[in-house]
C-alpha cells in the first residue's frame, strides 16, 4: 500500500475482521476524513466543557483566581501521567479500543455532571472525564499521522490542527451565547450528546457502514504499523530528534501560559468590564489567532527545523502573556491576545509535527506530546496559585509568578537548542 494520500490516506490497523483463515485476512480500510470528524467533535465538546468550567465554578461555588488555578493544575496533574499511558495503550492494544474507552467515559461523566450539585461531585466528574479524554487525543493524532511521507505528514497535521483549532474556537466563541440561552447545564448536556455521537460514529467505522473501499492492488497482508514500513524523514536523525526535544521543552511552557490565561479569564473579563454578550468573542480572540497560525504553517514549510522562528515565537508568547494578563484596556488585551495566539500556534504545531516526523511509534509519541501538555496545564496554574497564596495583596501576582516561569523556560529552550546533538540552527 502506498503512502502520501493525505486526506484520503487509509488506516488499516484496528479495521481488520478478526476472521482468520490460515494466513489470510479480511481487510476493511476507512478514509481518514472520519477521524477528522471525530477530532472536530472532540475538540468542540472538550473545549466547551473545560473552558467554561471556570465560569461555572465561579458562579456556583464562588471560585476566584486561586480556586480556578488549583482546578486547572489538578486537571493537568492527572493528564500528565494518564496521557502517556493512554498513548502507549492505543499503540499496544489498538487505536479504536482506546477511542471506545475515551468517548464512552467522557459521555457518561458529562451525563453525571449535569445531575451533580456539589463541589466535590463536580471535581470527581472533571477528574474521571479527564482520564477518559487522555485516551482520545494521542490516538487521534496517531490515526491521522500513520503512513505519511514528510510532505503528506505536513498536510495531514495541517488539516488536523485546523480542525481541532476551528472547532475549539467555535465552541469558545459560541459558548457564552449558548449558556445564556440554554443555561449553565448546557456545558454538560451538549458535550454528553457529542461524545455519545462519537461512539456511534466509531461504531459505524468499525462495521464498515461508511468509508469502505476496495483493497489496494498488491496488498495481501495487513501491515501492523504503517509507520514502521516507510521512512518518514530524509533529515539527519540527530537533527530531527534535537528539534523534537526542543519542542517538548517549549510546548509545556506554552500550555503553562494558555491555561493560566484560561483560568484567570473570568477576572480579566471582570476587570475590563466586558459585557456578558461579548465575553465569548473577547475570550476567543487568541483562539482565532492560533487558527490563523495553523493555516499559515500548514501551507508554508519554511519554519521546519529553523531555530530562529522557534525562539521568536517563544519570546512573543512570553511578552504577549504579560500583556493579556496585565492589560488595562480592551485594545491592549485584543492586540496581546492576537500575538499570543499566533505564537502559541507555532510552538504547538512544532511539537506535534516533530513528534510525528521523528519516529514510528505514533501512539506513544502522541502520548508523550500530550503528557508534555499535561505538565504545562499542571505547573503553570500551580505556580500562579502559589503566587496568589503567598502574595495575596500584590497586584498581578499571577502574571509575575508565571511570567518568571516562562522566562526560565525560554532560557531552557535556548540552551537546549545550542547543546542538543550539536545542532547548528538557522
């Protein structure tokens, strides 16, 4: 079977009828477009629930910055460990089995969340929902990356990033209006319906109700892992792995920044006196900017393996983070969010691209990529919460505490770029 079909690339693993006669297999491939559909649904549902959970906890249980930062840190702590396990599980036991566990768990937890009225109950729901989510993102990343050439990988990951970023942007943009119309419970009900629908779509994929095509000529055996058959990159492996490690250093810090911003966004909105009707649009500015970055990086490959672009994006992220958190006017916040989204986009895209370009174990590398994200989700808000706790009377204590952590991250990224494998960047 050839590679590089991009949008129409076929995934064989997990789609094999386990009716074996001697050494022959009955094979039922499916177009990758259905995995992009599952991805978009996942992004809308998870973003709608998690980002508006901070507003929910503020409204129902009077959470302030300290409470919301602690909530985000707890979510990241779980995700950090569970994502790597879930990625490895999908690699070993099958991608579709991992997706069934993830979608099913999230659907059940959102149904329970709609009925739970206590603070402890909501924290338990969030924790179990997070564990379920860990089985979805590494698996979806692996499914859209399997069997791609370097050019095909850029295309498939470009589509992947645009799909999840677009769905996430729509959910955050429309979320405020949906909650105004349907009430706070909609942040549980809508994701529950979407996750249940994902289970149905996956069930249809597994049974070949859509996307079935004929077996390609010359294929008489199901490859266990397409990535293990084809060379993915012609670049020196040391250089490839060096950029992979640099991106794995930087991406957690990107999530340090964005999850801190997400956790304190209710207080930013309150300080700037953003109207309730405009909250969704205001909070989604950096989402739109990130989506623009993903589109540019998808269509243009000049940033591949270039340290200058990588360092510049990190520096821009640091300064724009401070601008978003400390903004004293709407326009400062708008410009800062725009730069923030563009820079976050390049750092995230780099981490995912290099993870998938550097080796064959897509599920495991996807798990590492997501575990690194979990580190950022945990430690950024944790440091911010510590700043609030230790210096409750200091204005912008969160900004300076997390900003200092991001500055340390920039030094680590620069030092790593000069030392890892003797890379000579451009």
